[in-house]
């Protein structure tokens, strides 16, 4: 693994730790300290994810024109500021405003990392390298909740101080990003154009699976911690559950290379795992059952990303990889917006468990669709064997 990839993986680890440190606690903070309802938690999630519907498109265009390391540094800077501002938030609209900043920052973090990895990889190593980067991010997301447990229970600090600590951890990613900028050179300088984004229209089956996956993921990130809290889970229980979630994701990503040999079957299995995890969540009443649900969903969410991205990258020109990655991440943003937008009001109107039942039913329908169109869920290199 070359030095650039090592630095990108280190960046993913740092960002992952910061997300894991404050992400699972933010909905609990908003509900218990600020007084947010489930609908408002959905709006907070919406505020975080809605920039990801639009910003990645522009970032994708920038990736083919400018040094990706500088773009990554911008994302780390915005992210650090946005999380620090959470420590002074007093109202739901303030939290929403700061989460909009976080959403913008994420669009300047994830696509540049993917683009750097794609440019530093060949067709044989691309899935592995993207999986490794995602695994480092998830390892950070797994370590973060453990650190949060130490801070909240061991050192007895407040939520607001936790957000400040997170911001300082994020700031260290700026330094690593600038180091990447010295080693990462943009290879293509395409004209400023949105035309290549139309390439995504060639992958409707992949888009449908991604929207279901990211919608469900959006619910797990935005309202699920508050649901766990209302189900009798303490702050420590919630952080430990997300640690188990992280372990599942890391193990799954470590095995992506083997799973990629049967891409369509693996994506179908991932859809089933997410659906069953959602159903178990709706009927669970113990930490063990919630852990089982999160482990299943951890497998599904982790497998989706590298395999679906490889399907798309294997069938498009490398000269427009930045734009394609931006368009791909925009699909993520659409799903992340749909999840909290639907999940919060559904929970508020029909009960805490209802979003998970609704998305379980949708998941079964998506699984059937994936089975019918499984031949289109394979990367080009496998189809040519």
C-alpha cells in the first residue's frame, strides 16, 4: 500500500472516530437536553443529509480539476467547526443549521477520498482499497463510542464538552489532508460539465438498492439512538450497541474481497440482512436483541457501498471518475434524506416501532426486485469472464 493510500486510510480513521464519538449521542442530546420530538429528530437528520443530495455533484466536478487533498482539507475544516458549534446549541433550529454544515463537510470528505483511492488503484485492487478505506472509517466509528463511554461515564463530562473534544479530533484530519495534497496529483482536467452525471441513469437497479440501503441507514443514524433510549437503553448501552454495529461492519468489510466474487448474491443477502435487522428492532426489548439487529444491519450497510461503487466504476471511463463518484454520492444523499424525512413523522404518528416495520416491508420488495434483476448487479469484469 503506497503512502497516499495510508494517509487516506488515516483520514478515514480520524473522521470515523469523531463521528462515532458524537453521532450516536446527538439524537439523545437533542431529545433529552434540547427537548426535540421524534419529528424534530427527523428534521435534524434531514438537515444533516439534504446537502448531500446536491453538494457531491459539484465536488465531483471539482475532483477532476483540482488537487483532491485540498478539497479534503476543506471538508475537514468545515466538519470541525460544525461539530464544535453543537456544543453551544440551545434550540432545534440551531442544531439543524449546524448539521447542514456537517452535511456539506461530508460531501467534501467522502468523494475526495474515493477519488484519490480510485486514481491510486487499478481494476484488480480498487474494490480492496475502497473496502480498506471504508473499514478504517468504520473502525474509527467503532472506537468512537467506546471513547464516548469513557468520557461520559468514566470522566463524567457533559454532552457539550464531548462535542468540543470531537471537534479537536476532527481538526487533526486537516493536517493529514494537507499531507495528502503533496502526494496526490489530479490526473485529469475535464471541462466543467454535468453531462457525465447522466451516466448514472444506466444503473437503475443499483440506484434503487442504494436508496433503500441509505434510507434505512439514515434512520439508524438519526432517530434510532433516541428509539433505543425510549426502549430502556442507557447512554452507555447505546454506545456499546453502536460498538457492536461497528464490529459487524469491520468484519464484513474485511471479507469484501471474497464477497465480490459473487456480487449479486451478496447484495441480495445484504438487503435481506438489513430488512430482518429492521424487523428485529421493531420487536426487541433487550440489549441482546438490539445487538443482533445492529449486527445484521452492519453487515448489510457495509457490503452495499464497495460492491455497488465497483459495479458503476467498472462500467464507466476512468477519466470521469470524479464526476461519477460525485453523482454516486448524490444518490446516497437522496436516501439519507428520505430515511429521516419519513422515519421521524412515521414514528411520531404511529409509534416508535413503526418506521422499522414500514422499511422492513419495503426491504422485502427490494429483495424481490434484486433477485429478478441479479444479472445487472455484477461488475463488468465478472460479466466478461
